[in-house]
């Protein structure tokens, strides 16, 4: 590991971003499901 | 298959194998052979992680699954992003700090050599056979539809993988996986284009989605708490989390991929890439399957897709003809209904189409039951054949070769990852630890590692060649994997999160957990209890954690009393 590693804050942004992206996908899929539920 | 398909197929595979072997020809020491000299950037790691997980059966089965049951399977991957975050935060820094070759080495540092060897042994048990199935499962489908020799197909995949895995080690595996993944993605985009191209001129993508939705194929999210329902949002989020934690965090075939990273940051980025792309990628593959379903509303599908596996000598065609004739009539009428311009606005038309859909599916079942009555060896599950049948029927010459290269690339990339991991674990966790002589050196260890890769490769090919003899071997191997995964994850979770628990407690707990899972499995085989093997992961992990804590506190109490 030659370069210094980014700090915790840097990764926290990634993790939250990833979780939000997951939530957005679930919501999109729920919306599509709802669209075709009679 | 035309000549151009053969050229594309062997050209693509040959180039990738040659590239992997050439680029890594200077591998001189064990570090570079097992960890690729820590040279991989984040993108190579990310693609390599995805390529290891995506086996050929992913690309054959997933569209077939969507064709039959719709898009719900995507929920299975919902636990994956959170698993990536947990591994990035807790697992990765420790593996990096200790500079381990295998995940199990860490367990010796945290507990003792017994726990390490026990866990490494469980890994070898579950992965050793699985490598053979990674070769066999696509080979049986390819050989049926293309009328190739099954044994030769298995040998071809196995030998190609051995060539570059033995010569170039971990780095060759990662480098070739990068290109295999590129071939896979390009091939799947072409497939998607040609599925849409097979629709009638007045049906476009959005009308296709609409028809699929009205025929019940766009039910993606299932919020019910029904345990018998395999894919719900809950089983995906919770069951998936445990499964992917054990697969990505403790299975050496994945750990080895990200341990080859340039830095901790590169490895984390690789995992993040997998967390971002995995669900959309699975969604896309499922969508291809649903679009194939739409295409077969207009183009007549065969009544079963694995017609080639039916032994005609055993079959009395007269018993099957009336069912086929009815099937054709029902399909023709449904096609007529769906071709009406007002179909999307007229609920009555759609309702009738749905009834026809149900009838068609019943006729398929009746046909299969009739075939089984005459030929008991016939495999009723034909979903795995649907996608390849479509490719062979609707794709132009040249692209069929490319799609076959996709299947081969996927089979080779996951087999390579497995062989590489099996050899590393045997070398590091067993050979170097127990059998190596004190005067051993890097050169000798490298040689041993190479021979072990050859050995595991030959074993995988032998399993693939004999797999047809064992009934339901694929399921057996899947179950075998689930039987050990939970215990392995349990040991790792205790190691990371329960610092007070010592080695004796965790070893006893792991043995108890393993015996319990084997007992539960036995009980469900003889129908005493009803339990899907998908739940073994959570049960074993939780049992290992709780039992080890209980044993630890009991022994502490006894010690203080003394």
C-alpha cells in the first residue's frame, strides 16, 4: 500500500450512495410491479 | 452452425486464452502466482468478481427462469450491496493488514491452526465438486442443442481453463476474466437487440413490456411473508445478505480476486462496482428472458425446449400428437388475440389471452407427464434450454458463435476462479503448513501450486465426465455448498465481531452447527420436516455464533469458580 488510504468519511459517502441506489431500485421495481397488479 | 460461427467461437476463446497465458508468462514466485503481485486496478477486480460469480448457467438459466416465472428472481440479489459494504468495512482491512493469501489464514491469527484447517477443509469439500459442475451444467445443454459430444465439450472447457490457470495463476485468471466479461456483456446486448427484432413490426419494446406485464411476468417485488415462496423481498434482503456475506467474504474463489488488488482502495472500489452493477445486470438478463417470452407469443415456441433429450425409440408419438395439436391451436388463438390493435386497452381480450396462457402451460405439463410415463429418465425442467434455443433459432450467423463464446467464457471464468482458489487453499493452508519440508523454497512451492492446480482441474473434468451418471447431481452440489457455507460464515462472524470468544469455543460450536445442519438436512430428505436448503446459511451462522458465546461464558464461569 504505497499511497495513503482515504479516510472513513470518504467511504461513508460510498456506502450511503450504494444503499440509496439500492433503495431507488427497489422503489422503481415496486412501482413497475404495482403498475401491472390488477 | 455455420463456418463463421466456428471462427467467431474459437477465435474469441483462443485469443482470450492466449492473451492470459502470454501476459503472465513471467510468473516467477508464489506471491505473483497466488496474488498476482498485487497489481490489479479496481476495474479489473470488479469485473473479475462479477465474472467469477457469473457462471454459464447464469446466462442459460436466468432468462429461462424469467420466461417461466417473471422477474421476481432479481429480489434474490437485494442483500448483495449491503454485503459489499460490510465486507469492505470489516473483512477487507484485516485481510490486507495481515497480508494473507487465503481467508482461512486469518483464522489462525485470530483463533488457532485447528479452526483454520477445519474451515479450509469445509471450503475444499464444498468447492471441489462444484468446479466439476460448473463445467458439466453448460456442457449438457450445449451438447443437447448443438448435438455435440458431451464428453468432448466437458474436456474442451476444462482443458482450456487448465492451460492459462496453471501457467499464469491468479493474475491470468483476473486478466482473462476482464475480457470474458466484456465478451459476455457485448453478447448479451446483441441478444437483447435480436429478441426485440423478432417481434412483429407493430410491437415495440414498450408494447412488449406491457404485454409481459399483463400476462403476469412483471411482478418484480413480492412483499408476502410466505416461507414457501422462495423469492420475496425479505428472503432477498436477509437470506441474500447472509449468502453473499459468506460467498464474497469467506469463499476463497472470491477473496482471492480482491486480495490481488493494488491497494485497499482498489479492492474496495472493485467491491463497490459489484454492488452497483450486479442488480441492474441481473435485471437486464431477466428482462431478456421476459422479452423472449413476448417473442414466443407471436413466434410459435416448441411444446418443450429440450426435445433433443427425449429418446425417440421409447416414445409412442401417437400419444403425444393430440396434445401438440391442441397446443398449436391454443397458441394460434392467443397470437390472434394479442395481435388485435386494441389489445392493451381491452381488458376482456387480455383476460382471454391470460386464460389461453394458462391452458398452454397446462398442455406443456401434460405433454411432459406423458413423456415421463414412456421415458422415466426424461428431465421435465426445460427452462435452461429456452434461451439457447432462441439464440440458435433467431440470431444470424456469426452472432450465434459470439453467444456460444459468452456461454463458454462464463463457464471458463468461474471454473478458473474455483481452480485457482482450490489450489491456493491446498498450498497455503495444508501443504505449506503441514507437509512442506523445512528446506522448502519459493520455487518449489510454486511448482507444487501449479501441480495442485492441474490436479484440481483434472478432478473437475472427471466430475464433469461422470456427472451424468448421478441423478440430480447439480442439485446435490448446490445443497452440498449450502451445507457448509453457513458454518464457515458463522466462524468468520465470530472472529470479526465477538472478540471475547476463543478458539476452543468456536471450534466446538462449528462442529455442533455442522452436525445440526447435516441432521436437519437428513430430516428434510426423509420428509420429517419441511425446510428449504436456502435457509441453512442463516441457521448455521446463528447457531455457531450463539453456541460459541454460550460455551465461552460457561467455561469462563467454571474458571472463575475454580
